């Protein structure tokens, strides 16, 4: 297989439906003001980069004020691959999503 070619196991219809559902859920959560100011994923105008910049700014401010800083790096790459579906559905229902 040539380099740079992605193989998708999900059909186009599934991807389209996922996109529509995500768009509607984000719209609902924005209207309900559910997202925290610290939320960067799924929020328009925010990303991993904006999150990193905010953390960097906070750390720089702490250093300027003379505080010491300890940092722990966590790799959450697979953290959401095994979300218990029933727990997720229960939390969504509690937030108003049936």
C-alpha cells in the first residue's frame, strides 16, 4: 500500500451521521452553556494549541511570581477507546440528551 493512504473501516454514511450527531450535540451543549471555559475540544476557535498556550501562559506567570513548578505528563491516547457505553448514555441523559 502506498505511503500516506488512509484506510477507513467506517462507511461514508456512518461518518456523515457521526458528523451530523456531533454538530447537533455541540450546538445543544453551547446553547445550554455546558462547556467550561477550560474546555478546548469540540469548541469552535479552541484546540490543542490554544490549550497548550494557556498552560504555557499559566506556567510562565507562576515562574514570574517565584513559584516552583512540577510537571507530570500523561499519555491519554487510548483513554477514550474503552468508554463504558452505559455510563456514557447515563451521563448524556443527565445532561438532557436522550
